[in-house]
């Protein structure tokens, strides 16, 4: 299998769906690396019953060439065949390692056959079949026809080993996973500062925070979740280094929201988004939530038409 196809499988699995609110699958949790610092959970099934989820899946199917090629060569379509998903990383800066664990219906013969035709490799490890890219750095392991793990090869093999020696995640992380997976349709937890995961060279400078300060640098841990339905609700929580930082962060976000409102020029979708925005602090926690009807949320994320496209639309 071509490296880009195998990579596309991993990426699409990470992005391909949203889960009904329920506790994360314990079998999948047992296979995560014990030093996981960033964990996310999703389920494609809910996307199929959610207007916004259907829009996301449609965009993936129509615009992602690698995913179309993957489906054509293997018969495996992540938006159709994946039902539940966990993604995890140790959160180490500068390291592109991690893993995605999925429960679904997998065409093992199709994927392995395509691998052989396109320069990839297959090997058996711990009773599981691993499909590897030509450089043997990325792998997809079929633990069964319904459970698969994908990621860098070292993490994939470690997950296979954990079938007989389950992982024990930190108690605080497990508590958060249970809380967010039970209350949100899709969720993400970071036990490390988000700024270490995605450097912010152009972080917004907010009045009142002092010269050169990043409004988000005080966040030590973070979590976020999404609930789908006729109304889409996004929820985020940041744990700062103290109550003063949390209050400062809350005030900064409210100021940014006010500035955005002034610059919205009366756009109805933007105004609805801002009206559905809630920002507060409690102790060292900052809480943000946004609620918006799904049809308006789709309009918000739809690519803006270029001037040429707008002219063509008018002519029609």
C-alpha cells in the first residue's frame, strides 16, 4: 500500500466521526499507551444521524482524494466501516507519534491485498496482521475483524502486546475520560499544556495582559467536547495555574468576543454564534460553551465562495 494511502487511513480515522455520548470502550482503553497525555474519543455512527455530522462526512468523501483512493483499492471506507474510535498520544513536543484504535467492520483481505500490490508489507506479530508502509514506519494492525489499531509501528506493536497485559492509565486521566465520554458526543482531553502541542507564534495579544503575553499560556490542561443534534453544542474547559489566571483568561476571552461582535458587521450567523457563547471562570478553571443550530453551524464552516464563484452563481 502506498505510504500516502496508509497515512490517509490514520488521518481519516482521527477526523471521520462523532460519537453518541457514552463511556469510552474499555477494551480500546486497555490498549492505549500507559503514558498517554492526550486522548480523544469519537464514533462515526452518530455522524450519520446528525445533520452537521453528515455534512462533515460528505465533505470528506467528496474532497479527500486519498480517502477515495483508499476505498477504491481496499474496499475500506472509514466513514462507513468505523463505528467507535479512540486516539491517543504521549503529547511529547516534536514527536509525530501516536495511535488510533477503532471498532468497526474491517476488510482485512482487501487492505492486505492492496498493500501487496503497492509496495507495502504485511507481517504477523502477536497473532495480529500488520499492514505497513514501504518505509515500515506506519502500520495498521487487525486485532480481529472488528478491532484495529493504526499509528507509528512501535506504538502499534506495543498495543498488540497489551492485549494480554492491559494498560493502566493514570487515575486522574481515567476520571476525565469517563466524565467527558459520558457527557459529550466527541471529546478530547490534554493532560499537558495545549501550547506545547501546537506552538502559537502568532498568538493574539490581548489588551490588559501585558506586552508579549500569550492569552493562553497559563492553561496547564484542557478538555473539549461536542454534542450533536438539531443544535450543535461545543464545550471547552481549561485548567490554569491559579484562580487569578482563570479570571484573567475569562476576561480576555470576553474581550475578544466583544471585539468579534463589533467586527461582525451584523452577519446573522456570526451574531447567532456570539449570542450562543458563554464564558466563565470557577476557581482555576475557565469554561467556554457555544450553542448554534446545526444548519447555521454548517453555514459557519462552509468555505466562502470566491468572487468568481459568486458571479457564476448570479449568472445561473
